[in-house]
C-alpha cells in the first residue's frame, strides 16, 4: 500500500475572505491483493502550532468513496480541507496518515506515512 499526496502543496482556495486550504491524499494498492479498510486516520500539524486528528471508520470511508474496499492495484482519493465556517482554518504544514485493515487473504496490516506539506499558495 502506498499513501501519498500527488502535489505536496496546500492550496488556498480563491474568492474567500478567510484563510482556507485544501489538499488531496491518495491510497494505492501496489501488489494486486485487495484490501478492506477498517480505519483511516489523519493527524494534521497546523501552522498555528496546534494539531487535530480526523478518524474515518469503514462506514465513513464507504460513504465518501462508495466503498471501503480497495481492489488489487486500485487507487482511492481523499480530499481534505477547511472552509471559512470552520473554527480552526490554520493550514497544515505536516500530515501523519495511518491506515489499518485486512488484505483479501485475511492478514491484518497497518500502513503509516508522514507527509511534509508546502505552504499554501493562491491557485
């Protein structure tokens, strides 16, 4: 399993009066074995010195992406961000990702990734 950000930049959305940001994280199965996701956790380290955690269980993953199962050599995207209505719009400078689940053979696996993010820019 590979966890990555295609563009390591946090984009500031245009047309807003408050700081807002957005990025995309991709999950890719690399060995042709399906994977049932049980939990996906993001820890965002924010520019204001705080951090926050977002945890998705299998049902939430399926609601967002129509499935929580990643087929062999499959790809899944998660889009994360804040809008002006959010209480803490500080943009992330680093991201920790943890994915837990079982492959189609029933073996439990956990994958982690630390992703440094570039400062946001106006697109």
